[in-house]
């Protein structure tokens, strides 16, 4: 039986593209939501999950960092996808015909300039590929969707405008998740991802992060969010360069534990070359 990798969206979504590029030996499994994709991995329906976490133009994907610690899964890899935003329309339509465009908010936010220039009405959609399918089903030249060229092929749409994203390097980062952790050192440059919750004492965060500065560890990401709507319980997600077996990482994590109520490693994985 072929291995499967779950992603959020319908066939033709950018998550689908990420799966085919990063895991061509796995069969992509479309799921309605990120939670559904994680559930598919947890229950064995899929071997891996492809989860979008941030975009270089739009920023972080809302709510995903809340889901990661609760998923029970482990980050085993990362991949970066160059996201080209295309305007799709029904066969025979011209770009001037389109008055309304639909896509996920994260994609609409990556083409603000094009939307403003064309004075387009926008519709927030659940999934970019689903937006393309909706346009195909309506058959109305006034309706358009932002999606991938793969979606255009799948749903029989014309690409009316290619690469309308605001920035030339528009890229989305995905995390690949598994039921089992992989702590082996598979590359010279490794990344360790973890969550922690600081103790409710003065300067706790400053003290907690001090060990990373004194041991020369580069922290490439630090995200904060409240837990259970409690202003007194702030949790942080962090990425650092290094492996837990590295002596300086060991020391920094040990110092972190002195000023935190909880530290949990979510994954250890090779740094994708496209990080730079």
C-alpha cells in the first residue's frame, strides 16, 4: 500500500503542491482543515502531515501554532514552496471580465496590490482550490479565483493572470509531521522546535532566553500566544538552530527549565536550504 501524506485543502491546493514536491513517493490526501489533516496522521489514515505555518508576505497561518502542541505529532521535516498567485477564470473569460475574486484570506493578503489595481471585490473562501472549483461550477465570467496552475488544470479554468503576488519571493513554509519523532542528526544544520510556558515571575522571559544568548544559539522564531484565554498563561513557540545533543543546546535548555513551568520539544529536523 502506498504511503500517504495529508494536507489541508482540495486537490490543486498549495499544500498539494508541497506534498508532490517534498514527498513525491507519497500519495497526497486532501483534508478539509488542518485539524483533519493532523487527525488523519494520528489515526493512521496517513503516514505524514503537511502543515502550512507561515508565509513570507502574509505572516503566520492563524491558529496553527495553537494546534501543533495539542496534536500529539512530531515535526520531522520542513519544506518551502514558492507560491505563485494566479487569477483563474472560466474558459473564454478575459481579465477585464472578472469583477470578484475568491480565495483564502492568507492568499488574498498576498495579492493586495493586484486587487486594488483591478478594484476587485473579494470573497473569503475556505480553500483556494475549492474557490477554483466554485468558479468552474458557476460558469460566470465575472467570477474569479486566486489559486495554483495545478488547480486551473484540475477544474478546467483559464489562467487569466500569472504571478500576481505582491512580492517576487512570496514563499510559504510547511512543516512535515509524523506520529513518531525522529531525533537523528540527518544534516549539518539542524533545527529544534519546542514550546514553553514561563513562570509568573518578573523578567521570566528575559531570564529564560538568556541561556540561548550566552551559549551562542540562534533563535530563528519566537511566537507567543495565550492559553485557554488566560492573560496570566502565555505560551511560546520557538525554533533554534542546533540539535538537543549539542552541548550548547543542552545547557540552554537546562537554563530554560529553571524559569519555565513546561518545556516540550515538538521536533528536530534538518534546516531546509531555502531558509536562507
